[in-house]
C-alpha cells in the first residue's frame, strides 16, 4: 500500500515537485493579508465576563486608553519657569495627537478659587513666563496638596510630572494605535531637543498596545534568523549531505509558508504568541524529515539504490510519522480551549503547519530527494552507546524505578509552589522601552495598574445626595488606607473643594456639602465653567446616578490584585450594601485571565489526552499499553511545573497552555519506544528485558537526537523579549527533556516490572 | 472617450464656469454672503420663549432627561440676550442661566443658584465645554452672530431632497473646541439643516441635525428637534423644542442679574 503509493510519487516526481511549488505559492499568497494586532483586548474572548464588565464601564463613562508623558527635569525641579513652560507647550500640542480626546497636566488642571463672590475656574498655570518665585511656590503647594494631582500628575517631591492624554480609538483600522504612538514619539523627540533639560518617557495602555506588534516584529527579526541557522546546522550535522539538507530545508520552509498563508486566508491577526508558531512548526517538521532520510541512508548503506531505499523508508516510517503528526496536531488544537484567542491562533497555525509538514514529507520530500543526487554515507554513530545505556537501565531497573518515581513525586509535589501571575507590563522584558519606562513611572511618579469603580445609586441625580456623598467619601478614605493603593481619583474631592471655594476659600469648609440641591447646583456651576475636553463626563454618567472612582495601584501580582478586589468588594457589600459598586480595568481582566485560562485548559488538555490515548490504543492495538503510555505522557508536564515552581514560581496564561501543547509532542517518544518494544515482544517473541534492549538499540539514538532538536528549537523561542513566548519556550523545553528522561529511565523499568507482576499476554 | 467628446466636454465646462468667473466672487465672500443673508432673515423676531427637553444618551443605552425654559431677547447690533431656567432635574430646579452674547468681545454669563440664593459669574472662556453634561457645547446653541466665524463656501449639495449651500466656518473665538464646522444651509430658507463639527486636531467630532422646522410669524424658522451625535464617545443628545412664542413683550430689564433671581 505505502510502497505502491511511494512508487507512484517517485514516478511522477517532477509533477509532484511542481504541484507542491504551485500549492505553496497559492496558499502562501494569503500571508500578504496578515497584519499585527495592537489591542491588549485581543487576549480576551468576546464573552469574557471581565471584558464585558469593562466595556460596560467604558460605555457608561468614557474609554480611557491613554498615553502618559512622564517628564523628568534634570535639575529635579518641576516648578520652575522653564519646566512649566515646557509642560504647557507639550500639553497644548498633545491635543493634536490622533484620537486624543482629553489632556490633563499640572498646567491645565482646572483650579478653582473664590474671587470676591465669584467662582473662578481656570488653568492652574495659564502663562508660565510671567511667574515669580512666589507664584511658583504657590502653584507647587496647590499641586502637591491637590488629591486629584499628587501621585498622578505630580510626584510629592515635585521632581517628576506627568501629562496624561486620553485616547479614544474608534477601533476601525489597524493604523490607529501606531499613528497615535508615532505622533507622541515625534513630540517626545521634538521637545527633548527643544528643552534639553528634560527627559521624556512614554507609558500607558496605548503604548502597551503598540508594544505588542513591536515585540512581534522584534521576535521575527531576532529569532527567525537564529531558527533558520539552527535548522541548517542541525540538518548538515545529522544528514551529512547537501541534497538531504536542501530538501528538508525547503520542506520546512514550505510548511511554515503554508501555515502562515492559511492563517492569512483565514483572517488571523498576528500577535506575539502567534509569532512563535513558525519556530514550533520548524522544530516539529525536522523530526519527520530526519526519520525518513536517516532510514533511507541506512537502506542505501545496505546497498539499495535511492528509489528502493526511499520506498523502504516510507514503508517503515509512514505510520509512525502519521501517528505522531496526528497526536501533535491534537495537542496543538487543544489550545482552542484556551480563554485567550491569541492562543487559539497559535494552536491552529502550529497544527496546520505540522499537518503541512507531514503532507510535504510524504509527497514533496520523496519526490525531490530522488531527483537530487544522493550517495550513501556512513551510519549515524552512537548506536552502541545507546545499547549499553539500555543494558544499564535493564540491570538496575528496580533501583531506577524507585529513584525515578521518587524524583517525579518530589517534583510533582512542588507544583503548588507556582503562583498565578499575569502582570501585563511584565509580558515585556527589560530590553523593551515600554517595560523600562513603565517601571520608571511606577517607581517615581504613579502606578501603571489601576481599577475603576463605578459607585451607583440607581437614582437619577443620586450622586448629589449627601448620604451618597458621605458613603463615597468613606469609600475613598477606606481605599486610601489600603497599602496597595497609590492614588484615588474621586468626585468627592471636587465637591469639598467647591464647598470651600463657595465659602470664600475658608479651609474650614473643605467638606462635603450637606444639602442635595446645593451639591447639585455646585456641580452644575462647576460643569458650566469647565473648558472643552476637561469636562466631568469621564467621572459621572449621563443620569448622574453613578460616579467613577479610579484607584491607581502599586505593581502587584495577579493574586494580590484579586485579593484586593475581593477585599474591596466585601467591604462595599458590608458597609454600603445599598450602592452598586463594581470594580473593573485591564489590570483586573488580566488578573482573572490566568485562572480562567487554567480552568479552560484543564478541559482542553483532558480532551486532548483522551483523544491521544484513543489514537495510541488503536495504534498499539492494546488497551493495556495505551493506558500505560499515559504515564510517560502526563508526568513530564507535571514534573516540569514542579521544576518551574522551584526555580521561577510564577505561571501565567502562556504556561497554562503548555501541558496540552506538549502532550502531543512528548507522546512521540512514547510512540516510537513502545512500538519498537511491542514489535519485539509480538514479532520476535522477546521477553520484556530483551524487548527493552531492542527498543533502546533501534530508537534510542533517534529519540535522543529528536529531543535535543526540539529542546534547542524551543530554547530559541525562550530567547524572545516577549515573556509569554519566552516562558512558553523554556517550559516546553523542560517538559521535553523530562519526557526523554522518563521514557528512558521510568518507562522501561515500569514495563519490566509490570511484566514481572503477572500478565504475560501482550 | 474619443477626442471630440473630450473637446466638447472641456468646452462645456469652460462655458459653465463663465458666470462664476465673471462675478469673480471668492469662496470666502460667498460663504460670508450666505451667513449674512441667514442672519438677516432671522432679524426682527424681537423676543421669544420656548420649552426645551434635553435627552442625553450614552453608548451603554442609558438616558437622562432635563427640562429647561428659554427666553431670548433680540439685540440689534450685538449678540442676543438669553435666559435659561432649569425645571428638572429637581435638585437644580430654579437655577437660571443668563447670557449676553457678543459679536466680538467674549460673552458674559451668570448663573443663579437658588440653594445658595446667589448669582455667580461664569468664566466665559469656557463656553466650549459641555452644556449640562450634554453633547452640546454652549457655543453650539448660543446665538450665531455673523462675526463669530469666518466663512468659506464649499459647494452646492442636495441633503435629504433639500437644496443646500455647504459652507465651512472657522471660529474666531480663541478657546473654541473646534477648528471648523461644515454647515448645510437650506438654499430657499437660509436655515441650517446639518452641521458637522471638527475638533482641535481637525478630526470629525460631532454631527448636529435639525428636524421638524416650523415657521413662526410667517418668517422665523425654528427646528422642533436638534440631534447631536458625538462620533468619538458614542454619546448623543436630543433637544426637543415646544411652545415657541414670539414677541411676548420681554424687555431688557427681564435680562439682568436681578431678574435671574426672580426667574423661577
């Protein structure tokens, strides 16, 4: 069957090669449609409850993606004529940033004061050039004592200041984020040149959105050449021939082009996780080709011509390659259970690439290799060393069984040491400006993470009710007392200030108005006095039924965010059950993401495990061995998470997909080892020990080599500056290494032991 | 297209353009002329009173309604005087807002707060902010003096079956929230049918549409409904006007700080 098929392929080899080229070109054309996603919301499915809550909040108030200019005067003085002039300049131009809807800074802060009997609402710094030392001192003391500004737009020591630009993207075109960021960066360059005494840094959600495609392109630029160099070297080393290397290289490139082309045709957006798909495909595809070509060379060494050698190689390898491809595809497809869409894309693209690699391996590869010249070379070395190692395992199988089991148990016991953490700024490593600037901002000026609370009365105009204001104020006081909280932005501070202003700026009146009509009318007066863009619509809903209280947080782990959120919700429920208080933000969304994803991936991994086990049972034609193989397939991931717990201890969304994904990969080792073991037992009538010896001899070296290749490939991924990819690559490498160790040192002793314990039937 | 067709097309275009070149009116002059004519047609209404319902909606679908009465006094040679009295929400009932709009110098504004029993002057630099939290800025509904803008005629266009001039106007006012507005002016009646607002960075911000025009005293057109849609925030506001009365006998003394307190 396979022989006949292979002979047909070889007879029509020129046609097959041409057809392959045509197919690759047509499918690969789709890659032109690929574009980079630049919205952190990509990590959330459309039905993610935290996303829905966040969108509701944004629809009720205003969207608040932002770009924050962090300004550091080198002389350490924000309140100097020079610095304030620059801040005012930048503030004014910031209104020109594409999609900006609001700009807040210390200069355009709407300062209120009593003047005779009137309320004067004006920029805190209308004209910096005329300021005297006394003015500067007065402005400084207003700014650092204003709860709306301090730790948000001005550091308490007056050394750092921020200009916050609210950006409202229509979300219709992909160039929205880059155009806003490009404008902000031009401004940064321009003003650092104009005001050389300033350092300017750019942070905020819009900057992060832009960092995603930048990290993706960064990966493509740094990792892809590394990966290509890696396959060429690997192939030359293993195949020791130009024809085989060239054929395999082309086959791998075609597989990647096919995967990415199909992604383009399917309308998949490129995101940093997706960028690791080509490296994964490349790594997986090597194995198929190497198996086919090594056997072919072996056959030629035995004296066959290249056509017969290829036919024989296909006969031996077709089904194992088919099964390992199938299980790998199933493993990758399990990523569709993930809660984060970019991982669906990664899984689907990798699955398509692996499937393509299989198809090209059984069509294009035999066709081209028989066109190109080939000569027999010497055999792969190390075969005997492997046999000796196998004997060692057999001799010490009891000790090994106990020792390996102990190691595995200890490692698995370390799994709980892992803490869930998805802190989105830390998705980028410290070589990326966005990360460095965010860390700088968090250290010196304000936090990068925040939670918005909508505090609602359910009654039209209810926010002016003195009881509501009292409650809101109590809530604000409570929030300010939490050690995680850097800043609280609340309308109650404005109410207090207005009340003071309306009483001739008498500090004794810095308190909430105690009459509803009075409060409502203060608010009306204030609203009527605010200029374009600086209104209260981002804090009050249209019916004045709710206000938004925004808290800025220190850099916290996801668990800390979840704990804080829970604590605040419980406090609200206990202290003001009549109010509707809901906290939401990207920080909260990401904090929930890891846990949600682990739950969804548990299902995905279980489904993949079940399907893969069914495949193995059918392939081994044995329920018993199908079930035994579960152990070496599951333990590597469990043990790897134990090692991770010991050395890293933080897992996030990317790592939650590793188990499902690696399941399909590590199963390959088991398939090869067990199939050889079973053949020895069934066809040759060997006992368990002899069969283990046989298996070691025939596939030991191949398993070692393919594992090393896989580990190296995933280690390339681990070099990514995008921590999600780096972590995923590193953990996958660990899983594969452990899988090899378990297949060599736990599975064979186990097989022998089980044999001893009775059931002789195979 | 063959050569002869091209020639005849060019000829037709040139001939068609002749009248314009003969008049030699620039787009700026034509735009101004249209604004002047619109202003002239609204001249002489004396005074008016009307009730206004303001409905605010956000993207989430929540809505909120305010009720306001508005009195206007025509001032020849300067901007009009107007008084807005808030009836609802209940907590601002009796609050009254007085404006003297001016052609060139900044408008003057006062707000009477009944809870405080005080009249407060408002910084009129800030008239481009939202009016009562709505999508209308005060400058959108204030009396439209010719001098508040410079103009440019763009083209003729049919809007919903109505022949319109399309003119662009640029606020003369320094603190305006807009770089420009594009207005569709009904050719027959010289009344605005639609205005599109562009923000400070010249991006599309809002669209105002006028519906249900009615003619009063056989001369003055007033729309029953004005709908403002904010394209950036997804929020919108509808003003519904009713009970228009003209020449009710209002006088200058009905529009001062003392009358504010009595307004109710």
